[in-house]
C-alpha cells in the first residue's frame, strides 16, 4: 500500500482520500509558476491542496489563495492539509464546480493542473476518472473561465500533456490569452517531452521556451530539477 501522506520541508500532504496523489506534475507547477507581487491567487482543481500550499510557501506574506475543488472528499482532505500547515489563514478551500464559480475580484495569478487523458479509455474508479479526464472540465471551459477571472496584468500557468500544447494555445488565443513562458519537461536523457508547463497572459509577446530534464537516471535528479524543487523536497 502506498504511503497515505507525502512529507515536504514545511508541510505535509495527506492524499489517501484523493483520487490523484501527490505527483511530479503538481510539484513542477507549484515550483515553476510565477507568483511575484501576487495578492490574489486561484488554484483550479486543487485536489490535495498541494499546489496551493507550495504557492503559499513562496508568495507574499499577505497573499490570499482560493483552492477550488469539485470533489467533496478531495476538498475535505485539502482543508485538513491546509489546517495543518503554517498558512491556514491565507488559503481558503472552496468546494465548487469551476464552470459555476464566480468572484467579485479578479486574480493576479491563476494556476491549474487540470484533468487530462482527453481521448483515453475511462478509468473504472469514478472519482479517479473525474480527476484524470477532462469530460467535466474541457480546455475550452477552463480558458473561458480564466479569461473571466484573471486580472488584466495577471498570469495563468497550467501543466498539460505536450501533445495538446498547440491545441491549448489555440483555444487560449481565442480567449485573448497568449503563451509567454513554456517549459518542456523531459524525464530521462534522450527522451521527448511528455509534460509542458505554460504561462499565459493577456499581453501578446514572444514566448520564451525552455527544457527541463528531471532525472539523469532512476532517482538521480538533475541539477536543474533540484534547484527548482529544493525549497520543497526533504532530500533535495
């Protein structure tokens, strides 16, 4: 049986009640997304609360974070993880469907590790299927909502499968959102990117594209990955 929790340097994430466990995608998003000068942050599909907690660790001391989660069990566990953390006063876990979520104030930063495996076979576990598939929240719906909630000078950062990057960029541009930073993630030397992180803004300028190799060999992490995640992982 897998460990019911994951220990980071400044907080612990319990994930035994969540369909999607702590994983590299979430850690990369939490470590890479820019939160400089952000006062209001929205995490769409927070799951365990991992990304919200990571952003709380390195954002401004008075930054407020809304962690949105549609699944009741996951939202409950996220609340427990936040309550055990040093930032319980700054993170609000909201159980709601993003498609129906409204806010009177815009967000400086929005992040999401959204459902994926668009065309793959359905997972038999319904909770896990909802977390892994984008039937309940399409990229179109995600980006339309971001367009509505993001501040004029805000940033939206997302982690997606590399094979849908062009599609997501096209949908984003229809919502006046443009890629300005892109990180293609490679898990082994000589491999091809399977995951990509993209930061979008309403400002249409040249996109800076970089690559990150996570492992040189099994459990032997690259210097770049260690530098990115050192403030979080216990053994980095």
